[in-house]
């Protein structure tokens, strides 16, 4: 009886991987053992409501990034940790693709993200928007259009 109970417990525990680096050490990790983990400030933000679901599973471990900060790539997006304020910001979906491909990502004219994607009212419409160090990108869900602007009023990408 005891052996059967231990075997069941081992089977159950092998299905869950504990995220050792997050602020909540008992947080279970939904991607399984085949994926790199998340930890620190990026890991803690990954487990915030809506963030991990939007990003998907990580495709690599955290790495040194722009300006001495940290980054991590995910199936559906990217996370940037800004060391000067100890905060992590996520970009994904249409906004994330435009920012990384046509806008140059971290080294582009807009620079690193300074907010997660959020609802905003812009140009008389409700859109999804992400702010960056030197501008923003808005995605109009109804018309499937993206607009990027830098803080100088130019449309760089």
C-alpha cells in the first residue's frame, strides 16, 4: 500500500516542474521539462495573469541584453528586464513581431519596451498598445493595422 502511494506521488510530481527561481518557489511550470525555465524578475512577471498565456513557453534561457539588462525569448514573444527599475515587460503578437522585425527591436529607433501590451484609446479608436523608450506601437484589432511612432513624431517602421 505504501509503495503504491509513493509510486502515485512520484508519477504526479514528475508531471509538474517547480520553477525554482521565481518569487513563489512552489509555482508549477506549465511547459514541462523539455523547455528552459524562467526565474528572477522575468520569471515572476511570466506568472502574472495573462502574461505567460500570451508569451507561451520559453525557447531559451535568460541572456544578457541591451544596456546590461536581461532578455528571454518565448514561443509567442519576448520579455525584457529593465535593471534600472527592476521591472520586466513583455511584447508579443502583432506588436511584438513588428517591433522585432521592422522596427529593429532593442537596437531600433523605439528602443526597449517600457510597458506590457495594454488597452488604449488612440486616434478615436480602442486599440492594443505597447510603449517603448522612444515611442509606441498600436494595433487596431478591428482593421488589423499597426502604427508605430517615435517620440519625435516620426513613423520609423
